[in-house]
C-alpha cells in the first residue's frame, strides 16, 4: 500500500517542513555575527546619497563607531515598503512595548546596519515622481555604492519587506555582484489570488492618474489589523503613525500601481544570490502558491522558504517578530557552501 505521505501537496511540504526550523530557531538564543555580545549604547550616523538631483537620506547603526584598520563588519541593508520610510520602519522606538528596532537587534548581533528613505519618502528629496519599483532600484544602486565607500564591503546582505522586497529582488537581479545574501519578507511575485491586491486594484485608475495617495493615521493603523487582528500590537501602530506623519499624510502611488498592474517585476532566474523567502502565516498579499512558484525558479541551491507562525503581512512589526529575527540571523550567518 502506498504511503499517504506521497500524496502530500506541495503547499503542505513547504509550510510544514520549513516552519519547523524557524520554530526551533525561536527557542534558542541568537549569537552575534562577531561571536561576542554588543554592550552599551549603539553608534549611529546619517548620510546622503546622490541620485542625479535627488538626495536620498541614509541612516547607519552598529555596535561601535568604525575605526581605521579594523576588520569590516557584515553589512545589512534594510529596504522599506510602500507606506513608511526607512528609519521609521526599521528603527522605531516603542517605549514600554518591547524592542521593535531591526537595526538595534542586528547591530547587537554584530552587523553594520543601514537603511534609506526612497525618493519622495521621509527625509529624502520630494519630486514629481511616483517612486515606482524601477525608481527604487536606482535608489538602491547609489545607496549601495555609498555603503561600499564607507565600509569597504563590496557585497551586502539585503532585506526588503513588501514592496521593499520587490525593490530588493529587482536590485539583486540588476546588480548580482553587490548582493551577498537576500531576504525577502512579504514578497509578491505575480500576485495571483492575492486578496489584498484584488481589493487594492479597485483604485488602479487613481494610481494611474495621481502620483500621491493618502496615508493617514487610519491607513497606518490598518497595517496592524487588515490581515488578522491579534498578530500585532495596535499600540505600536500609534508609535509608527506618530513618527511617520511628521513627513505628511501623502506617499507615492508608484509601488501600488506596479503591484496591481505590472507584476511580475523580479525575474527569479536573474537572482543569483542565496535567497530566504519569509511569509507571515496570515499574509493577505503574499500567497503560498505565488511564493512557491518564485522559489522553485531560483537558480541558487542555497535557498529557503519559511512560513512565520502567527504573523501577518508585516514581519517587522508582528508580535512574533523574534522568529523573524532568528530566521534571518541564521540565514545571514550560514557558512559558505561548497560548489558542486
């Protein structure tokens, strides 16, 4: 008699087999990339990258100030999504609610962490552009060149979330020589059967005719509730809104237009780096089937697809964010694999 295991769906294999390692990681304490814990106040600095006439704000954080002659730390570049800027997304202070800063966490783990505000976001130049995915790739090109000059590292790890994952993936395809390891959170490949994108597509004509859309407190709050209430702390949404609305209640429409009418924007065959795909269990944008299709086309055998339990679209702001930290840290610190 045939074993019924042979009839497991591909979805079950991807979800079950790859969920187990992430849960195991969550139970063990993470170790710094440098092998020793960081202590004391973290060092940070601000920079400006130039893209033609556009100035792009960049922020850097690490355990200690860089010193001449020391070995370079591994670099982690964090790429924000459609509705919030870089520093607010990845270095948000949340007094009394626990640690939510990815930059703090990975700086303590021994990484040289960076983020940027894309054109028309945060502190970066405000232009008439709609800041679509192609524009974001150009932003990343100049940002990584600045990082290479400042750190001496010619290859960087890149993490992107949501449309930031599409930007990161498209950059990795365009500049494979600059990307060490690539982590894509809440990524969208073709967008097939995505409930959130189906709803968002109702505004397609608006995105085609307007370069800005409303991003008010109610919209920011919806990030924490739209997929499944209880997977994130609503109080953190208030901290996020307080900081982000300092830059106004309008953000570009380019990534929404791309995600509702121009997918796919990343050719997996052109992504040469090792890839970790992360999807929240309840994510309304990144379906398992869509990500599986992307995953199986990646040429590098060093690849992982992990479902994060109890998480929704944003793995950065979820209650189970530590599982995300552990999964990414384990992937970024994997030893180099021998080529067969």
